[in-house]
């Protein structure tokens, strides 16, 4: 199994075969993690995490994944680096490469930054979230969690609820799910739904109760207050009334509906604690699956680079 590229910048440009290759690889690494074993796949390689935005789950998950593959891991604290002195992004990347970096895992407030690095460096770049654009490994771990629980993707109705406008997770989920044959529904206030989102092949529901009844999977998204330049709904109380996933709303859903949340959760806002901790919630599984997904991505990119650099006979 291998991919055709050295970077993972988003899921928009991956095809169904690429996505299935990743899903199949995740299973291998999840089995490895159950044995508490390490792999030597990245022995002698250096993985650098470069996060311009706060992160706990994604950064830590990548670091654990890289160490499980025996890589050396360096975490760059942006606030205390030369970046605050005015060093350009590309120069930072070139400096890290000169120091021996084989992978740069980057999160940035601006969309497209990982792509800029990938076009200027011949080492592997992994997008850990860029602006409102994409968060590909979160999309992949959501995809895998659904695949593992439901045993299929094709034909499922997956509902994304909440702040779709500011969510890079939503975009990556939409690209991955639709390519794998799922039907994607979105629900939230009209001000938090992008005007052109139906062009991506999704169905919009402003009535959450109607959408919940149709769904096989409920993926609840956080309201990203820190990204909003203005209040985009009248009040938090109104949002909770119309769009919070409650025990009562869950009662309208199919009995085997799967509940997901990419985190971090605002308990009591987009989801109640009794729903987040319900037996059919897979929120902690998503976190655990994230390590195996990121191990698979690192491994597949390493194989891709080796294949590209292998001498031709």
C-alpha cells in the first residue's frame, strides 16, 4: 500500500483509492498499538511540529504517533522562536530542513500555508489545520471511526451540526465522506452555514430535529467563538434551544446512531454531558484512533518518498 505524494495538505485532492489505502493502513497500526509495540519505520527520521495556533489533541497525537514509529520529535514553541523576530515561513522551513527535519507538521491560522511550505521544500509537509480550510487527519480519524463502528461508509447519512462556516474539520469530513459514498447533511443557524455549501454535494437542514431523524451518524462541531469577528446568532440561549444535541433530541434518532465530536467539547453548549457520555458515543474512540491514523499517514508518506527516490532499473 502506498500513496502518490510526499505531503498531506488536505482531503479535497485525494481519491477514493487513496482514502481506502489510508483506512486499511490505520487498521494495521491500531493492531500494533494494542500490542504496545513500536515500529522502526521512522528510525533515524526527524519529525517537527510547528504550531502557530494552540493545540492539545492534534499536536500530542502526532508526537505520540511519531515516537511509536521511532522518530525523533521536536516541538517548536512559536512564541519563543525566531518567527517572532520576523523570520519568514519559508526561511523557517528551510532552517528546519537544514537541521535535519524530514517532516514538518504545521498548524496555521491562514489557509494555504502548508501548501506554500510543500511547494518550497522537498521534505514532507503535513497539514494539522489551516485557517478555515482543512484539517485532513481529523477528517481521516472521523472517517475511520465511522468505518470501524458501522463497517461501511457508503450509503450512510452523516450529519454535521453546528459552526460549519468556521470549521476546517467540516470541510475535510465533507470531502472524505462524499468520496467514500456517504450522504452528508449539515445543520446549524443560517449565519453559520456557508452560502455555497450545497455545491459540495451536501444537504442543508435548518431544523435540527428533522435532520437528526435521518442520520446514521451525528458529528457535533464546536462553536468557534475565537474565529468569529462578530456575533453570528442572536444569543447562546437561542443556539442551545435550537441546535444543542440533548437526550430528548437523541430520542428522535435511530437507535444505533453514532455520536461523534472532534473536540474540544463545550459541554452544555453544543452537546449535553449525558449525550457526550452515552453508550453510542465514540468521542474517546476518535481520540484513540487519531494516533493510529497519524501513524498510518507518516508511514505512507515515508513509503511514497522512498518509492519516488528509489533508483530505476
